[in-house]
C-alpha cells in the first residue's frame, strides 16, 4: 500500500511510524471501507444511541450522544445512514443539530456497552425534511478493549426543560465526575473537514485533572491505526463527552489536545503505549439528557491497565 491509496492521512502515518506499528496498521487498513459491511445494517439499526462528533461555526469540535426510539437510525443502502429527528429522544438542544449546518460532516461511533462491540462511520451529512443523511466515507469495526460493560433499559419519550449550563472552567463537581469516570468519548478532525468519534476507557482514575482547565489521558494499545492521536498531530481541536449514567446528564467539553510522551504520567499508568495526551478546555456545556435510559454496571474491561 502506498500513501496515495492508503486510507490514512499524514498525521496517522506519522504516529504509526513513530510507534513502530506501520505493519499492523497496514494490515488493519483493509477493514476500512467506503461502504457498510455486509450485515452491518441490522447491528446499527438496533442501537438505542450513537456517539457523534460535529464542528461549530468557530471551528471548535463537540461530541454528542443521540438516542431514540426504534427506527431513529435507518440504513437506506450500503452508503447511507438516515437519522429520523422525530424519533430522537435525547435532548433536542444538543449542539449537533446546529453544528451540522455550519460544517456538514460527522464522525459516528455505534457502541454496544453490554457486548463491547463497536463500529465507526465517518462522512458528510445532508439535511432533508425531518432527517439527517450521513454518506459513508469510511466504515470499520473497532477492537473491544477498555470498554466497561453496562446493560440498558429504555422507557418512553422523555421531556426536557429548556436551557443548559455552560462555563469556561471545570467546577469541583465536574472534576470529581471526570476523575471517577471509566469512559468518555472524543471527537477529532484531520483538519481537512473529516471528523471522527472514538471511545476512551479505563479503570476509574485513568483520566487525570491537574486543574480546572486541563485533562491528561494515557494512551492504551489499540488497533495500531492511531486515528485520534494522528488527528491531534495535524489538528489540535477536540471535543469530549462524559455521560452521567445515573444522573441522566451529559458534560461536553471543547478545546485543544496535544500528544505528549509518557514521562508526563506517573508509573501507575503501566500498560500504556508510552504516549499520552493533554486536553485544554475552552468551554463546557452541561445538559439534562438520556432521561429514558436506565443503566446497570456489570464490570470493567479485563484489558484495563491496573
């Protein structure tokens, strides 16, 4: 595979070379396709929620969760996914809906927390009456590592009060929330318009919060593609999403990310790749969200570094 036919952009190739993982990345490139895999339609349509990334009019990235009734996600063909806005049950004030008017691209992550299966789709979006159509530019499965298992029970369509909270620095409550989280989601961009959405997980405490403006995250071994860190190499914008599974809230952070060496982390993060990344906050948004969903924790991933 040469660079002209590679699905990887320069930032990803740079990270793969730096980490000595060019060969496994080359092998894994074959799973990235410009269409949905055979049998993927049923898996995607069965998902009660999907993680999506978007970019606002200022070029900042946001990561959101969209959830809905059966049928809110429909695969119309191997190249197209439709989101039915009338069947979406998550908070309608989420920034995703406005952001796609500024930048018609998204990264999607379909993740089943109970089975640890996940599938990623990236591509441009187009709005038609009542629906958002996502054209598949890249689609591929992801490894199941570092996902804490949870089962989900859904209820009826919830109502939400108007308005949301926002701020420029993390509150003490948010710092504690993040420090005890076992998962979050991150949106990133290659700087050329394409967006991505990914999962990050570990034992509680794997995300450090040195202060109200900074997060530090260890990088764990994955599929050797370095999609997220490769994006950070060429474009630092990032959007993070933390879900309060018990409190029916979501915390969205937008800011910038930077890849750093492992020396920035203590030895307690043994098992990491030797890299980490820092996130500098620009703004946070707190939403009441996912009120129709009840989650039951099962266990943490056996792959999590101690």
